[in-house]
C-alpha cells in the first residue's frame, strides 16, 4: 500500500478532525467542497452539518472506502463523490472548502480556490507548517514572500490551529497547521499575472533594493518587449527619446521605491508601483 504516491496521511485524531470542521462554522444551508477526503474522517463530520458536500478524491480505493462508510445512512444522499485530480477538475459552486490534502498541491490548491467564481465564503485548509507560516507572514517579516503577497492580495488569512504529526497515520515528516482563508469580496480589480509578475521581480532578490531587483538579468528586456507589444496593440507611437532603462529608473525614483528594500514592500506599495508602471504602458505579463 503506497501512501506516498497520493500523500495519504489519514487524520486519526478525532479531536483535531472535529476541531477543523467546527472552525469552518458551517451552516445547515452550506454547500461544502472537500478536497482529498481519504477515508472520510472529516467528511462524516461535515455531512452532519452541511446541506450538501462534494468531495474530489484522486484515489478510487479511497473513494470506495468513503462510499462504503456512508452507504445506507442518511448522509449518503448529501454526498457527491468526484473521482479525479482536483487540479484538473471543474469545481461546482461551494460556500466553504475544507481540506487536508497532500502538501505537494498546497500552492495550486490555494490559487485554484482563489480564482474560482463565484467566490466562496471561507476555506479551512491544512498545510505543512512552513507553508502556512508563509501564507500568514506580515510585510517586512522574515517569511514575507511572493506567496504571502499573492494570497493576501485576494484573501484574509488566519491561523486556526497547530497539528502535530502524531495526529496522522502514518505520521508525515513535518508538522502541520490549519489556516482559514477568506476571500476579499469584491476582489481587487487587478490582473493576477500583473501583480505576480511584479512580485516575482521584487521577491527574487528580497534583501536588495527595488532598483537592483529591476537590474537583475532578463528583467529590463522582458519589460521592454511587453512595452513595445502594448504600444503596437494600442497603435500608440513609441517614445524612444530616452533609453528604456531610464524610463524604468524614473518610475522607481518618482514613486519613491527605488532605494526601498524589496522585502519591505507591502501590498499597497506593490499596487502603487504597479499602477505607475501601467500608466507608462509597461506591463509585467
Ligand atoms: N482528508 C483525509 C484525512 O484528513 O484523513 C485524507 C488526508 S490524505 C493527507 C490526502 C488525500 O488526498 C488522500 O486521500 C489522497 O488520495 C488525496 N489526493 C491526493 N492528491 C489529490 C489530488 N490531486 N486531487 C484529489 N485528491 C487527492
């Protein structure tokens, strides 16, 4: 029985399982999405409260166990099992997402949920402790990074509880944490690819100044090529009277971010800088 292929660490501690479901504060009208239900230790508790639960499980043997577990019980009618890879599945409407999935899909899981429409109310998700701490990191702190900024642009993230590796069978190698992610509704009107494009440049050299982040190899040619493409699309003539590098420098100096340490940039700073670049028709994606 290969538990590694699907990252199958079953949550055996009933107090933790109940705690996770309680923290979701489910209503009897809620439609719940659970990713990777395994044998259903969270699922049966969700089914006690929610109106309907859709689970996405990749391992057919696990799905079969879960089916058996609810067979003939009232909960059976409230459960929809989709067999397949969550990352490739078209999601139904849901109010709340609950998941303890393998840590390999942490990032795709968060971004798939945040880009799903209509927006859900909140998600209660178990992650490897380090990943959870990066989601929660505040600007300027040692763990503040591209992931923190990208997620906090769209959502409020709270720490819910720590979970010891001994709560699982078999125990994973790492400690875990449960976090709550509540999307900001309405979401900020900014294309993710643009914000992420800037975040990637800034956080790749997080201890340098913002100016030197833009001097990293490949950055200026990429921005210049986007700048030219956008001018062509909009049929605006290119102003080539000053070198492209000087244009970028003028934006960084003009906004006052040139000498700032990249790691100190908070979301408002990043949005302000992005908007100054956009005003000059310089895009990041
Ligand atoms: N949620 C259960 C629990 O807490 O006991 C099981 C947890 S186990 C860590 C992860 C589960 O996610 C396994 O059942 C595994 O088969 C499933 N899984 C792994 N990758 C998946 C994917 N990409 N899409 C859907 N399910 C996946």
